[in-house]
C-alpha cells in the first residue's frame, strides 16, 4: 500500500484547486454571486446590464479546496462597437481557461442570449447551470419549465436553483464545483481574496456609484481613471477622474452645484474604506475625452484586456 492510500484510509481528504468561470448574459447576477461566494464586495453590481467590464478573480479557500472564481462581463448577442467585442472576448476566453464553468441565468426569464451562450460554452469540461434569483419567483413550480427547457438546450452537468442575493443553495453550488476540480495545491495564500490591486478596486467602486447614482442618465461610454494613488501607512489618498464623451454628460455627472459627484465620491470612499480596512481620502474630477470607447487602442490604455 502506498503512502497515498494510507492517507485516504485515514479519512484524510485530497486538496483540490482550480478555476471556476462565472459566465452569463448581462444582468443575471454573476457579480452578486461572486461577492456572495467570497464574502466581500470585489465585483461591482447594479441594475443596469453590462456593469462588469473586466475579468475579476475571487478566491475562496476551504479546508478541502481553493476555488478561483472568475467573474466576467455579461455576454452580449447584439454586438457592435469595440467595447462589446472586447467584453465578449473576455467572457469566452475565461470559459476556455477554466476547469469548471458556471453559467448563470435568471429564474424569471430564459432568453435567446442564454440559448446562444449555452451553445458556445466548451464541451470538454463540466458546465453547471445556476438558475439565479429564485427569491423573485414566489411559485417555485414555475421554475420547472425553465429547467426542462435548459436541459434540452445542453446537457448541463448539474442545474441548481440559487439566490445570490440571499445565499440560498450557494454552498451547494460550491460543493458541486469542488467535486469537479482537479487535485492540486493552493496557488494563493489562504487569506488572499483577489489578484487585483487596490488601485483597480478603487476605480471599480467609483464606477459602481456612477452606475447606481446616475441610473439611465449615465452615458454608457464613461469610465474612471485613477490619476494618483498614495499608499501611506494607515491611509490611502486617491485622485480619480471620470471620463465622459461630451460636455452635456459632464454636467450630468457633476449634478446641480456638484452635488452628484460629491455623493458618488462619498459612497465610493465608504465602500473602499470597508474593503481596505483603513481611512481613505478621495478626490474626484470629471473630464471630457471623446471617442475612447470606439478605439481599441485607448481601451487597452484604460485597462480593458
Ligand atoms: N432578486 C434578486 N436579484 C438579484 C440576485 N442576484 C443579483 N440580483 C440583482 O440583479 C442585478 C444585476 O446583478 P449583477 O450581479 O450586477 O449582474 P451581472 O450578471 O454581474 O451583470 P453584468 O456585469 O452587467 O453582466 C442587480 O440589481 C442585483 O441586485 C438574486 O439572487 N435575487
Ligand atoms: Mg457583473
């Protein structure tokens, strides 16, 4: 009997580690799920579709496994424009590189975009379907037709109804992922939450407040650039700019006598302080820079892979 067999006989479990891609059409709750999985707000969320624009890693370490979750931008079927092309590329690449794929859909509606994405996902690795937002479905019997239909579209390994908002069945989803991960040592320290730096997290939290406080008024083509990020022993000083495409949009972001930008800055600062666990000083500016979202070169300059 080898040493390995001895260990199994003693009931010692093998350690598993691998990548789990979270994919789905816009607005189904992928980022809310990532945050629920890691217990921190790493990935920004909002009611508006296409909130996520970058691949975001969230690390969950358990006694038996380390899961490397990758949140992705929502997959767009109505493509057009350089930004959408880059976002779709990110979603597909992440699915190709993962050990397990979790496709998220919305329990209240299955659309053509879900259908297309299900067909695009790789055939050579486990794909689980998480039917999210079940808290919004009062009569759970209404879930059955969706589950039946989805299982005809693709032979999913598992179909799990969950609520990322309440946490319902999220543990079960994690267990199902762990069972499908390869054996291997952890690649991150136990207390690592992500590979993204403080600078990036700061710009994302500001972008979230823009999405949330401007609602439908927010110009789709707006982004945040961190101009300066100072790391003092017990303080972060952040100077950031919101880039918009036109003067009229600048006025919208500023709000009457600058009230809106002030509120955006305050709310972003509070979230950032919570995430970093220290006081933050944040100054926010607005600038007009036209055409950035149509130009792949400036997209790269602003951090879109
Ligand atoms: N009722 C309910 N709403 C949810 C749940 N999960 C997410 N939502 C809401 O759905 C909206 C979209 O959530 P996100 O997590 O930003 O969705 P996403 O899939 O990451 O969206 P994109 O990044 O735009 O592709 C937000 O308003 C969330 O609060 C859930 O379990 N139940
Ligand atoms: Mg998202």
